[in-house]
C-alpha cells in the first residue's frame, strides 16, 4: 500500500510519504564541522599534485594525512580524492567546491 503521490516507494518497497520539505545545506549542517569533499579525475601526476597544491593554498597550510585519501580506480584510469576538512562557514564550503570544480582535471565532484 503506497500513497498516490509516492514516486520512490513502489520501487524501493517503502515510502518517504509526502510533506517532506526540501532542506538547504545550512539547515543540514552544524558548523564548524568536518565536511567531506570527493573529487574524481583522470589518473595522472599533474592532476594529483595540482589539486593538492590548490587545496593547500586555499587552506593556507599543508594537508594533514588524515585530511586527504587518494584511491585509484580498478582500471587505473581515475583517481578519487576524499578531503575531510574543517569548515567554519557555508561560504568556506562553497568556495572549496568552486576551487575543486575549477580544476581542469576534475571530472566528478561530490
């Protein structure tokens, strides 16, 4: 039994129901906090070193080991970066997204 307006429920086997408000990022976060950014790009040394340098420049300090994880895809074609960074304001989050998106090697940004 599903609600007539339920689009996801029949496929997933459960219902989110109706009346759920769309939340803005400011309503979902309690700042300051650790925020996770994921960047995927082609696996090459230029992309890796450039991305690290850009993030470090924006932070004004070197990345700590626990702040950045890098994985290569199974086929070796892509690199996936996970940055876990302390963010104090929404503006800092938006600025970091803009920086990561602007990198010419970035293919996907989550």
